[in-house]
C-alpha cells in the first residue's frame, strides 16, 4: 500500500520548524566538521551514468562547451554544481546575472529563473566561453528545450550535454539516512524513518536538514531520537 505523502500544511509546518530552529542549527553546524559537497559524497542512486559523464566533462573530456542538469527539487542539482568547483551563481538570487563576467568556469543554477536581462547576459557569456574554450555548467527543473527562455539561449544550452537527475527511491533514501545517522553516532529506528518519510517533505535536502535538527535537539535535551522526541521538538518551537 502506498504511504500518504505529506500535505501542504505539514510541509509548510516543517519549513517553519527549520526557520524557528535556525539558531540551534547554526550552533550544531559550528560544532560539526564541514562536509562540502563533492562528487564522491553525492549519493548517485540511479544517476551513476550522469555523474560519470559530468565527472569526465569536468576533467576536460566529452567536448562541448555546456553541460546541463535537470530534475525536480531535491534531486541533487545544486550539490553537483557546488561539487564542480566552478563559480556558482543562483539565478533565483541574481536573475539578471549582474556582475558576472567570463574569467573562470561558470555554473548557473536555476537558469529558468533568469529575467530578460539575465537571458541576454547568459547568451553572451555562452558565446564568450565557447570562443575561449571554457566550460558552462547549468541546472534547471526541466531540459533546455522545455524552458521558458529566449529561443537562441535554449538552442545554445541544448547544443551541449543534457542529463536528467532522478530522485532517490525510498529504499535509497532510507539507506542514506541510516548511513548519515551512523556517521553521527545516532541510532535511527525504522519507525522514526517511517515518520520522517510520511510527515515531512521527502526531498533529500529537507530530510538531511531534518536529521541535522533532530540530532541537535536530541543533544540539547539529552534524549534519543524517537517519534516522541520529534513531536516534542515541533511542539516546543
């Protein structure tokens, strides 16, 4: 039987929870060693071929100026862009690409959020990068052909490599949660994972943040991570 997905109200509540626990989250981040996104710590799941192709392209193989990743929120697009080591620009924060010039490999996340000026700028940047023999890495929710962008920009992005990212299956999500919890020295029971996967947003970014917050709250209250602890954390925020 398919498990119920979290409703909009519950997902909004979980996002509110993350915001309310921001000071605690920062405290635990200050105490933990940094684990920056890398190609090695990306959980590929069904995306092994895509990660292998990206790795080869980043190393200078495969040819082509551009490499575009697409997929739904939480599938790992931003992780891979950060792992590339390129200068990263999020178009949702800088939709006009203000101040961005050619000079180093460029990664543009959420290209579908570019405004008219940003689309003109990316078209010009693409041509400059291609002329210089450089690389442009982009990501969006859909492949370039389906994006509401200028036709000439869609065409340019479609010239290069285009790979879709698949979300992790539930079994893969459970395996990742277990692995991360074990690395933290935290026991995460099956019933707790059932609760997390049915009551909260199921993209891996949200699940990792939830686990991080639960770990922080468990340390603060000196309790194990259980369903009552999760409910207590939600009630006391």
